[in-house]
C-alpha cells in the first residue's frame, strides 16, 4: 500500500487541479474527463466513422501506449543505477532512423523485416546508452550533460541525412517505410472493422516482466540498485561500479531503442526532421509516477497515455484546450517528485 500511496496522491491532486482549471474556463470537468476516456477507446463515443468502433479506438490507444512503456522502463533502469537518462528521446530517434534506412526501405518480407527492426532498434539504442555510461565511467562526465549533447547531435545529424537523402517532398518528412517493416499491422479487416494491430505491445508486456525479474531477482539487478543507492558501499562490497553503470545505461538505451522503433516504425511510418519525440521526456514523469518500478511504470504509462491520447477528442468535443492535459501531466510530475523527495528525507532520518 505504501508503494502506491504517492502515485495515487499525485494523480488525485493533479486531477483535482485539472477540475479547478477547467471550471475556471467555464467548462464541465466531468464531461471533459469523460471525453479523455472516449478519445482513448475506454468509453464509447456517440458516433463512429465507417469500419470503426470503440475497440478500434482502443487498439490505436495500445499502439500509442507501446513506445511510452519502453521509454518509461528505460528511465527506470537508469534511475535504479543512480543515473538520469535524459537522452531517451535521442536514443529513440537514432534507433528509429537506423532501423528505417536499413530495414524500413528494404524489400525484405515481413517475417524477416519485423524481427530485424526490433533487433536493430535494441542495438542502436544500446550503443548510445553504453556511450553515455562509458563517458561517465571513464571520464566522470555527468550523464545529463552527455545526454543533452547527444540529443542535439542525433537530432541535427539525422535531420541532415533525411533532408538530403530520404525526404518526402510533399510531407517534408522522411519517406514512408515499407508495410512489411512496420511493427503495426494497419487496417486489418476483422468482423467488418478495420483494425490497427500493434505487434510491439505484445513485446512490451514481455519486456515489462523481464525487467521486473532482472531488477528484483538477479545479481545484475541487485548490483544496479546497490550502485544507485551507495557507490562507495558497493565498491567496498566488491561490485565494479564503473562497469555496472555502463551495463545499466546499455540496458536503458536498449529499452529506449525499442521505444524508438515502436514509435517510428509502428505508431508512425516516417520521421519528422529536427524533432525529438516528446515521449522521451514525458517518460520521466511516467517513471516517477510509476514509483520507479516496472509494473508501476506500465500502469503509469497507461494513465498518462489516456490523458495525452484523449486530449484531442476532449478539445474537439468539449472545447477544453488540449494544453490542459499537458498541465495535468506536468502536475503529476511535480507531485510525484515532491512525494519521492519526502520519502527520501524520511528514509535518511
């Protein structure tokens, strides 16, 4: 019960504040929150377009949820080692870009292309994550500084290549990938419906369980948490702190890579130049809200995605600005961070 106390309080305070803000602009908060659930496929809408219903909306919601789950897990693993991986967005972009140009534009069939997309995403993200860990280990460069620098490097480097080699002159984004390389099966007709089936969501469920086992039941997980709590005591206990930091960031980067390929080759089919995915930054709020645990982060991702995904429908139906959703998410981060700080101070006493 203690583990979920802070997240529940954070969510409650955020929603109450949201109600106050919505009332101040003269709108009905209950209707607005109902629209959030309708926009996410958790409640039925008054009407639907052809071949669509609440279930098809929910499948789109799961597709949106998938990269957030991976990104939140990436932040969690880094936090467990006492590191702040603010470079999740660039690791996502790098993984998505590499997978796009190597597999997304290839003539490979789906049975080969889809697993390769996942493998390349893991490797590309792990490479950037390991680099951040290595810089911390070898030269004691703060991971926040190196992550921010890599954010800029990846953002502008990928933008250069997209604009010079892979640009779609109409959309001004990268050319769409082959459907065989996509991790989402688009518009599959089932029982008179056209459904998007997110294959990455199945992988996300498996990875959540694996990360939970690693953190709670393995030597590696114990070493990560030990290093995160006290590096000096870990060294005294015989743990190689530097190598553990590199391994933790490698794993964190690999998870960010999975977030990247499910975002750019699943949820979307192209890459917008000079733009980092905001999911990488939102994942920080999600990880804190989820009490820095694998299962908690999955639940937190579900809740945050309801707010982000449903905000467009709330705005169009209730005329409540979509920015209200961003305010609620920001407040969740603030309240979660305050709660974590209070818990830390109590532990110190």
